[in-house]
């Protein structure tokens, strides 16, 4: 999936070096990678960032991120939606293509009496701590696109969420511009059917056609096989077994081992490659934390012989587990010392400024 949402969360929340490091921890994503043209990440990396944010910020943090989303952050899907001839066509764009930006969800649109329902369906088994922030950002981003066409808050609409009200539900009124109903059978955005005919203020036939073409190309590239790879990675991330067998994942996905292998080959990867990447990320995080010995980490990652873990570390990082841990500890110490010097200098400058201004 595109790295744009990952980068936006990092920019919006990672306001200090320490916080940014916590958001990146265990994701395998670096700032340098995010600067690459058309940078991409996996669904598992996005979900890991969400879990990091849950541990770093107070509940409800995703509401602020969702409000910061706008058409441009959705790439060609956003451009196609806002340049569509009418709101009904914009909703159709979201229905057809939202999953190429985030494979966690599919959407469908249907008319029910005098209302149009944009219903959102979860595509992969998400943990509760992942589901709620994703839904909040998803719904708020759709609200932004609808209101870009409407030209005002969508007060006559409503949000139906297929989850219990969270403990921070009282904050919703600040971010959602329509009524919110919890514990609904299906998550949906519901608007008056008459709105479908509203002309988009930014309607542009040529831009719309170009953006649709880009979206269709992304669908051809990502559908089917790529979603399978994302679901395999998600199974690894949520499992307590770092050496999760292929047969277990195939069974969880409802396919045979042979079918899973074939689909991953079609996506240009393999189960072994995905498992190797997952183990490397886990090893990097555990070595950074420093609470376990190298042998304990080896056993936790499924290596019966710690020597095999040592060889894997040299393949992944170019050095032994102990050497890697010592190098990072020295780097962290230098960063902390530098940070203390900068804070002291800032305090002196601030004190001088106060004296100068009386």
C-alpha cells in the first residue's frame, strides 16, 4: 500500500525525535524510505505504526489524524473523487477503489429509500486496537470528500459504526459533523439520496478520466495476489508464534497450501521471504529493547540453536546480535547527550531573551 498515510501519521504525531522513533519502532520503515518516489509499505507495517501510536498517545489520537486527511492524501482515488461530475460518481469512485489505498477495507454503495448508504466492510481480521483507529480515520476522510462537494458540514447525514462506543466517544462531536450511532450491524455513512446529483465544484472531465485510469491500473496491480500477501503478513504480526507454519496460515485464510504458495508467487514473493522479513523486524525490536539476552531472543523467534540466530543477524544486519546491541546503545547514549546539550543551550537562549525583554 502507499506510504502516504504512514508518513502523514508520522508528520502529524511525531513532533519530537523521541516520539517519531516510538512511532517507527518495529516497523522496518525509515524516514529515508518515506522520501522515495511512490514509496510503499505493507499493511502489517501500517498496523504496527497504529499499535505504536496507541501505546504513545491518549485514546482518540486517530481523530486528529482523520481530520487532517484531504483529497490529495488519497492520491488518484482522491483526485478522481473530487473531479467527478457529481457526488454520486464520487461515491462510486470510493466504492471501487478505496481498497487500493488501504487493503483493510472494501466499500459498497446502495440506495435505501430516500438515503444512500456507503457501507464499509472489513477485509482482514483486525485487532480491536487496530480496528477503531482505522475506522475513525477512514470515516473522517470520507466525510472530508463528501463535504468538499457539499460545501458545508454534512449535518443531515449520519455515521453508523459496527463497534461499541469507545471510552472517548464524547470527543466525536468535535470531529464528526453528523450524528454517530454505535453498535450498528454494518459500518456506514448515510446521506440523503438527493445529494447524489450535486455537481462537484472541482468537476473536470479530463482530470477525472486520467485519475480513473490510474486507479484502474492500481486495481489490476494490487487485487487478489497482493491482498493475499498482506493477509499473510497480518497473520504473522498478530500471531504469538514468530515461526508460524505456512499450513497454519493457509488454514486461517481458507485456502490450500498449494494455492497460498501460488498466490504469493503471483505477488512476486514467497512465504519464506515474508517470514524472514517478519523475524528480522521482531529481532530488531527485541534487540533494541535490551531486556532479553541474545539466546532468549533466539528461542522466542523459533531458533532452537542460538548460533542459527547469530548467523541470521549477520545476514540481516551485517554483524552479531551483541555487536548490534552495543552499537545502538552507544548511538542512543550519544543522541541523549546531544539532546541534553541542545536543551541546555535552548534554555540559556530563552533566559537571555527573557532578560532582554524585561
